[in-house]
C-alpha cells in the first residue's frame, strides 16, 4: 500500500482492495449528503454574492440506495482503521440518521456530535423554514485506546476563560463557510468545488485524534482539504476521490503546482 498519494476511483473498491487492513489512525469523511436535485441558485444575493445550491451527479441517490451506500463505505472504513482508530464523519440533517445507524450497527462507539455553526450561513430563499446554519461532525472510535490530544486542543481554542487562561474545547465550532483567499476559485470567480471544508475544521480534527507520522485517510477527498492540512501537520496521508478534475485540483493544492 502506498502512502502520501491520491487514489483515483470509487472509495468502496479502493478501501476494500488497495488499503491495508488495520493500517489507518484517523479517517475524516465528507460523503455526499444526498441533498442535490433542485438546482436552486440565487444570483446577485446582497449578503454573500451569487449562490448555487449543491447540485452534483455524485450526490443523487434514492433513500434505500443511500443507506446501502453508507453501510458499504463506513464498513470498509472500519476494516482499514487500527484498533485505536477514529472516524470523523461530516453530516447535515439530510444524512445524519443514516450515519448514526450504520456506526452503531458496526460497533463503533460514538463520542461526540460536533456542531459546526456557520457564522456566515446563507439566508433561506424559501422563507418557509428556519434558516439552516449548522452541519455536524460525528466522531466515533473503534476500540478503547483512542487518541484525544486534550492539551493541544486547549492551546488552539480561540475561546478563553474569563481570566484569559486556556479553556477546554467544546463541541460547538463557530467557523465561517470557506471564502476569501482560502476558497479555490476558477477564472470566472466561481468556486472550483461546491463543498470545500474549512481548513480550521480539519486542523482541529487532525490535532485532536492523530499524532505526528500517523496515517490520516479521506475517502471523499474533493478539493483536498484533509490531506493539505495533514501534510502541513506532519502526518502521512491518503486521499481517495473519483473525479479526475477534483484530483487535479487537490494535487495542485497539496504540491503547490
Ligand atoms: C462532499 S465532497 C468532499 C469535499 C471535501 N471535504 C473538500 O474539502 O473539498 C465529496 C467528494 O466525494 C467524491 N465522491 C463521491 N462519491 C465517491 C465515491 N464513491 N468514491 C470516491 N469519491 C467519491 C465527489 O466527487 C466529491 O468530490
């Protein structure tokens, strides 16, 4: 098995056939949420500029297909994780139910459901529901000896005690949607990937549940956020992505081409 490489193809095939069993310390997975379909867009939105709802072919399944897909890829992740390994799965209200059911059925122990509070969330276009401004990251572990670098997290926690001293990191993370210089954009100014995750989110996860030289794997790599941060933090890494276009984008980002 090769490390520090992006594997091209379907993550279920690659996890089952190319990644060594019990070899990975930490997995971050940002799977399709299965929310695409209506192609909503909002041009000239005054608060955040043009907005396009995620509308991707890789993100459209029936409900039974989606549950089956979740079982397959989370099951494959279970096999490649070491005995002390952790998995962090990014979710929204669309897919958190399937993710939780599958984790429980596989005997993972769920430790936290971290709430990502998007401090610059888009306004709601329909005006018929509360404005969505959260996503979730479910943290689950395989065995009893999981890594949790408590002191490291205290050091990077922007929240402080009243007297200015360090504070435990809570499970609500107030972070903006990726924008400005961090957002990868094409020549037309549109985002190159519809669901690029904040670098700060990956920094917290990787520092929390892995150590230097450990192996971090992302089965749905997208624009490469996980491996970009893993490499910066001195971890070994593996990315898996099925779109050739996104692989190229991630490689440019990681190797600064
Ligand atoms: C939600 S995005 C991940 C975004 C990523 N976290 C980032 O910061 O850019 C999901 C990615 O998984 C890829 N994908 C979808 N199904 C896949 C599969 N079965 N195997 C591998 N990649 C897949 C899509 O092409 C997409 O880039």
